[in-house]
């Protein structure tokens, strides 16, 4: 069964771990000096936070995590059918994990990843060239496209 993935950039990792642990009623399954992740079943989500050089504050990207290669192939087929440019990253190290992944952006530039994690990693990892997919994406931060709202867009009254 696939799992929704949400990655958020935070200013204070310890404070955010406390907040999200309380919100989810669970401690993170992975904690590093600049990263934490919750693999929740209710709701079924891979929720990750990063701080420091790996993160721009706020929602960085969304994704769909497949549990096996067959599910990943199904998600990849949907990415291709969406008629948007797909960045096929392949095997990558990102967010302290080894994964097979591809990236796409929606018509408004929101970046999505589709991935299947195969192993843990001891380093945070490298960034793909996400700027090729979206003006919202920035280079140099693994898993951290810049999702800032353009100045011309007003929000929430």
C-alpha cells in the first residue's frame, strides 16, 4: 500500500520534533542532527522535517512512497500519463535513505517525488536538478525544492 510523503523545512528541529510527536502521538522513527521522520499508519504518511542547510522553511515537497517495485512502476506510469516533464533520478541517496525515485511538478510548480526506499544511508544526500521541472525548485538541497509563494500572489485575505 502506497504512503503519502510530506517534507517540511523547520527552523528549530528539537522544538518541531516535540510539536509533531505530540500532534501524531508518536516519536519519530528516524532522528538525525538535521532531520527527523515519522512513518505513521494513521494517517498513512511518511512525514519528514529538516533544518539547517537542507531546508527552506515550510512545505518543501510532496510525494508518493511505494512499498515495492511493482507499486513504484504503477506510480511512474501515472507520472508519465500526467503529461508533465518527469525527472527520472534513478537510484539516489536523499534524506538518509537509498531510494529509486523520479520527480514531477504539477501545473502550478508544486514538486512531487515518487520513490521506493531500499536501504538506510549514513549521509543526507545530494539534490537532483529539480529546477528543470519547476521555477519553485532550487538547486543544492537534497529533497528541498523552494515552495515559496510568488510575491504577486495574495493568500488568505
